[in-house]
């Protein structure tokens, strides 16, 4: 399409102001300051295990995304990035056609500017024009997985609505390797299979609302990712036809000593394809000598029931660190009930995998 991409347009940051700060959209060249503040903030939060984000990672997430980017900033007179409210646009297929969702990520405020602030604070002032812009250009939904403090502030000042706590599906290593079904060939591949679109078409016909897992998106999200080495791509084929695709993080997870199913494509009623994907993941768990295989789907979904039948157990994220999904509908006929009942997602739809 040749029309301008609204995801990269100026969000019109004139709605709110701060006497010491410029509240404005990202400009080319801001990335060095954004990274400096990001690494300062998250090094403080995460401690010694934190690894600084690189410029390559930042450019992939924001500038290379085929759907564009959203970044609202509070900038001090000396150029320090004081606060950020940022988002990653994704295309979602819904009962009302394609809609743009914004996955809100990397929200932060520099520690030197937190003390003694009046309510609502710089983080909120930075976030207001972000959501106002989404309303102007008819984004459908803003969503994210905020920590407790951000959720409390967002609920009070930024219209965050709680959808659900995130529960994990976990299969222990003691359940053994799930058997590979006859007639299905599995293979670890280096690239996104070019026929993945036909498999997504199967999923789209079965589900009312889900992120569009086409080749362009999957290639950007996983293969182009600078952390590509964290992921494995697995195909399941029957008579040469792609019936399953799995994105696996074989050595990392949100639960201790775990591997993660990050993304999943298979027909809801294709039992042998589902068996094959569970086989792959459980085999790789055994290969790595880890204790838990984990993933996330909505509890109402066919995938949840299928994995429970194959030895996965519902496990609250609060066992380690509570995760929740929140949203704000900004310009769509979608309703809270539709999101609650029909929004299908996997862990890779977040920045948690």
C-alpha cells in the first residue's frame, strides 16, 4: 500500500505539558537517550542479572517492525529521556475485519525524576498523549502486561482495564517425552516456512480474534530478532503439507528451570499435529535436562484443553511473579465481552517470550 503509515506519524503531544519537560513523540536520534535511560531503569529493577539492551535490539523492535512504532517521551532540557510510554503495533484479525492493536512495552521513568513528584506524575503525563493519538487514528486496542506499580497507576489515570490474570500451562519433565504420532515428520528449520500462511488460514477460520501470524510478522518477530539464537523453529508435516509450526525457547522460561513454547500454529482439531508439537517441545525439554515445559493460551481455548489432556497443568503465574493482561479500547467496535470470550493469544504475543 502506498498510503502513509499512521503508526509513524507525530502523536500530537500538545494535550498535556510539564513546566520543565518537553512531552513529545520520538524523533530520530532519540534512541541513544532512550537506551541510556532504559538500561539505567532496568538495571536498577533487575539487579546483577540484567544485560543492557543494545542499539541493534532497539532498532529491531521499533524501526524494523513492518507495522511501525509508537513512542511518547518526556525530555529534559539537557536531553535526558526522563520518561517513556512506548508501543509495538501489530495487525489483528477480528470479527470486524483487520484492526491494529498496540502492545505497550518499555514504560519507564528515570530514577532521578521519581522522588517528590506530584500526582499524577511524569509517567502519566507522558502516557496521556499516547492514548489520545490512538483514538485519533482509530487504533483498536492498547494492551500490555504491567507490573503491579504500573497497573495501579494505569488503572487510576490511564484507563487500564483488567482482562485476566495470566496462568501458565506447565508440563513437568517427569511426564516423559510425548510420543511422536505416525505419519508426521518433524524438522528443526532455520527460517520461517514460506507456506506458513496456509497454516495461519486454517487457524483464522477457527478463531474469531487473533494476531495475524503471517510470514511477514513471524519473520520479523522471531527470525530477524537479534536474540534469534534464543529460539528454535520446528515444522510438522504430513504428506509434505505443513500442519504444525512451533517457536520454542528451549532453555528459557518465566518459571524456574523451564523451556517455553513461545508460538504455536496448528489446526484445533488436528490431533496428530498437536501431538507432534507436544512431542517436539517435550523432547527438547528432556534434551536440555530442564524441569518444566511452559506456555500460555487463554483458558477457554481448544489449545488449553488439548494441552491439559497431554499432561500440562494450570499453574498461576503468581507462584513466581504475577502476570496480568490489561487493555484499553481506543477506537473499535470490539467490546470487553468480545475480548474476554474471543481473544486468542500465545506467549509470543507479549514481550515475555
